[in-house]
C-alpha cells in the first residue's frame, strides 16, 4: 500500500504530490551524486520547471484529509525504497523512510499540531530554528504544521522570514481550512493545493477495508458525518459518540419555549465540558506527576523551592487545552445541527439531495411540514453566527443560548 492510499477521494491532489515527489527525489539524487541533473541543482534546490517547491499550503474543509495529505507527501519525500532506482515512484509506504514518517518517529520530520487555542511566537521561533538544520538521516528536512490557521499574528511574521528565505533541502507543509486563515504574505509564497470533501461511498469503503466495520454501519456513519473521515470512524466505533450525536439531534424538537431553549443550551455546554474533562483529566494528571518527578519532588512530598512558576505554567497550559477541547466539542455539535437543518431544507425544497440524517427521518419530516424554507435558512445562519461568536471568544453559554432562541423563533 503506497502512502497515497490514505488520501480518500483526492486523486487530483495525489497526482500532483506524486509528481512533486518524483522531482524532489531527482533533486536529492543529483545533489548526492555531485552533479546537477536536468531536474535540479547540486544543492538540492528546485530548478525552473520543477514540480517541487520549498513551501506548500494544504486547504480544505474539515475531514478532507489536509494533515493526511501533508504526512503522505512528507513520507514520499523521505522514501528510500530501492525500487526508485528502477523507475518506481517515491512513497512506497513500506521502507524505513516512509514508515517512520507516517508513525511520527522520523528524525527529519517535525509534525506540529496544537491542543491549545493558538500557536505563539516562542514555539514558532523553535520551528524556524529547526528548519535551518540540514537533514540528519533523511533526504529532506520537513516541517508539517497541521494548524497553520492557529498561528498568532506575531508567530505568522516569524514564520514568514523562514518561508521567504528557505534553507536548502527544507520543506514547509502548512495545513489550514482555507486560504483566508493564513497571512497573505505567507500564502503567496506557498504552492496551494485544495482538497475536497471525500465522497460518502469512498469514506464507507475505507471504513470497511481498513477498520473492519460492517458495510451497513460504515455507510450510515459516512452518511451521517457527510464525508468526514475521522468523525465517521469515531461514530462507527465509539458508542459514546453515537449517544452524544443522538442527544444533539434531539435539540431542534426541544426548543418549543424559552425554558426549553435555555435548558437545551445548558445541556449542550455541560456535554462539551464533560467531553473536555474526560479527554484531559488523565493526561493532566500524567503531565503533572512527570513534571513533579523531573523537578525533584519526593513521592507525595512538597515541591522544591523555586518551582512554583513552572507548575503554574503547566496549569495554564492545561487550562487552555481544556478550553480548546470544549470549543472543538461544541463545534462538532453545531456541525451536526447544521447537517440536520440542511436535511430539513432539502425536504422543504423538494431536492434530490441525499439526506445525512436518515435515522431521524420522523423529526426531519415534522420540521419540514411545520416550517418554511426561509425559517430553516435563518436557523442555519444562527448556527453559523454561534460558531463565529465562539471563535471570537464570546462566553459559550451566551452564544449557544442566543442560537437556541433563534432556532425556536425561526
């Protein structure tokens, strides 16, 4: 299985990246041989007409596989399969370079993802310093930044310098939902690739082949998540995810009065908070104990003097992570609601669009009969406004309460 097999429904992007990987392989081979081949120069930089470049920007909707594409390309750049000398394409998926890159242990591939709300200047400066190094064991120094949209303005300006003046044989792979989420000065210096939402059938096929999920359950999960690979896998394999989704999709029928709106909003916030607690609690305890041990605290004893600041920094980081996890959980719930009202709108307009929430057919039919397409559109806009408010750091409960009131009024 090649590294490109993980890119579900992205044949065009896979072809572009495979071509760039071939050119990159020729560049490094020429550099290591001490000659400048037709594909590149002896220092490993791309020549004119090469499909390879030093900075890439992967954009696409959630679930399209932006990070997966970046990792697959990083693996192809580090591929050391002997088949390449016989005309084989880089990215075999089996050699040491491919395998270690895909599992995240390659010495020359740095994969950055954040569980916080933003990536700051300090972390970005460390990345830039790393990018100036020559490859230690691999063919390229590769920096994969999975959350480029979370760079602060200052961090973006730090990154810009490295992208403007790249080190030889260093490649930046940035991922973001859209072009607008990245500074114009950075995106103008990157080669842009747009990924699409994978077809539902392709996602279901992957769940069956790779995860051993029953075809019927795989199809239902892929349809319910509208082609989002990660959420489809979680929905098909995690009973708690199915319970949370069922609870969220009951909300449209629970906002008949003001009291119902406020209760539904509070329950949505409570569920997101509980999710954040479940996901963070064990990790928080582990991190705290490891830091205490590193600082020399005795088992169950007091901390050494002068370590309070370090512990406070860890606590602040853990608090920011819980906030990010809560926001992500809320965003998933709002995405589910958007899909639900999209189905209602499809029924009201009489389109042939495939419904995502067929397991809630009775509720869809009821709301479609009782409302109008205009009211449904206003409800969808209210959900979008709630997501924007959460991005702007509005208090989550206030944002969700405002949304539920509009869902009631239509």
